C-alpha cells in the first residue's frame, strides 16, 4: 500500500474516546469521556418525536436550518448580549468538534502557528495539524492554572495566526476572568491573530465564578471566533449540534469549509433542538445548580480517597493526583483503576504538552447515584494499590 499522509504521524487517536471503549469492554463506571447518563429536558424529547413526523428528513440549508439559526441567534444574544445576524454570522456544524476544525481551517495557512494552552482538550493539536498549522504551547500553571503573561507574550511574538482558548476549560476547570480574556484579546490585536474560543461549558460555571463571553469584549468583532455546542447545555452529546459564530467576513469563508466537510448537521435534530434554544433563562440557572450539586457529591467522594485533586471553577472535570500510588505512569494507573476499582478515567498526560504523568481525569456529568457508586469504589484508593 502507498504511505498514508505524513501529517497523521503528528497525533494519535483520541485517548478519551479510547478510554470509553475500554470502560464498556470492562464494564466499568465510565467517568472518562465527558457525557451525561441522564436524559435531556422533556421539551427536547417531545420536539424530537414531533420532528420525526415533519418534513425534516432531507438536507437542511448547508449552513444551518433557518429556524434553528434564528432561535440560536436569539439565545446567544439573550445570554451574551452580543447581537448576532443569523444569516451572516453563524454556521451550524456537527458539534463543536467540527466547529473547531472549520474555524482552524478557515483561519490558517500551511505553516502558520497556533497557540494552545497546555493542558488542553486533545482535539486542538490535531485540528491545528490537520489545518497544516503548527501548535505552539503556553503552560497553565497548577494549582490555579494561571498563565504567565510573559510566556504568553513570548508565544505571540512568534506571530501565530490564532490562539485557542477553551473557556471554561477542559480539563482544568479554569474559568478565564474578564481581565485575562481582555489581555489575550489585546495580544491578538497587537499581533493580528484570531482568538478562537471553544465554549461548550458556558453554562456550567460554579459560583462565585462567571462566564465572560470573549465575543462580548470591546474589539472582539473581527477577531473573536466562537465555537460552541448544544451537547453539554442540553445533555444531547449524541445529536452532534454545534456552531461557529464570527464576523460575516469570517463566516462567508467558514461556510465553504463546512460545506465540503459535512454538508450539514442533521436536519430533524436541528428542528427538535429549537425547543432547547427557546427554554427560559431559568433553565440555565437550574443547570448550574444541578452541576454544582454533582460537583459537591463527587468532590466529597474524592476527598475520602485522601489524594489531592483540582477544584474546578467550571466545566465538569477533575484531575486526581495519583502520584503517591507509585505507578510508572498515568496510563498504567488509569488501566489499573478500570480493572481493579471498576471506574474509568482518562490518563492526564493526553492533555499535557509537558511530560506530566501524575493525573487521571474523571468527569461528574452523571446521575448522583452513578457518582456515589463510583465514589464508593474509588474509596479503595485510600488504601493505596
Ligand atoms: N469533551 C468531552 C471530553 O473531554 C468529549 C467530547 C468528545 O469526545 N467529542 O471528554
């Protein structure tokens, strides 16, 4: 067989998705790939049933069904205060996963550099490489995962085409402050780079922290590209609905990338998801409260292991520090925890650029009973291995 493309040597298959397969194989409680084990809101289920009987079984408009885009634009404006033209400033994608790929391919020329904070959600490096770009990394320093402004400025001095910011951040749970986002945007302006945001956890932020939409900052119009998804907000990760929100000029180009990648997101699901976008604002406060409870339950369980862990400000991930258990590396630890404890997490090193092997990432987007059952099993870690 001829050699496959060289650029595929630059990254591996997703470790997160691999751990989910391993969890299923081993019958472990799956706290690896972040998705809920509870149903979406009833309104969405009813709308989905209705959509199956409607005229929605053929392609929707490539860049998104008009009704979906209009409802989406209203929802974005209601939550962020940013006015959005549904016809020119949105492209609907198959999840934020496609949105990020589209954003990166729209922004980058071969050889461009893209700044990625480390630790990072594993897709970003692959997205950059598939776009022909080279990821360059700026560390987020534990325990609060602050970046060092000087390290960031040095990275910008390499003239990157874009910076990727996941806010709230997976896997650290960091919620970027207004000051930090303003500082990053100022550097993006100075070096004429795009600021590509990935914000699927916008509504999963724990008090007193608050989500600041980068798109709402002064000067964001031509520079901030927001990728987002309905997966986490409405507990519909399998529906694969996401979007890119940016200036009309950017979106005009992004539509072309999206069109030739996927043609479009599933038409009946766009129709049904309108019911989610039209939920009252109180729904989002309810979601935050729900996840605050889940966080409290899960962190309580982790406390009983005696091991240190990160305290998320947002999103639903925790990095458990397993260095005292004496494993050779985090892959070995994650495998051992699946096999001997019956709980699946993700080896933390798959999120880090630096050689850091002391964490396993767990998520808590699960029913309280699932979290308690996992917690009970994890207690065994208190005794070591
Ligand atoms: N964001 C989720 C995680 O980090 C997974 C999303 C996905 O697999 N597409 O686990």
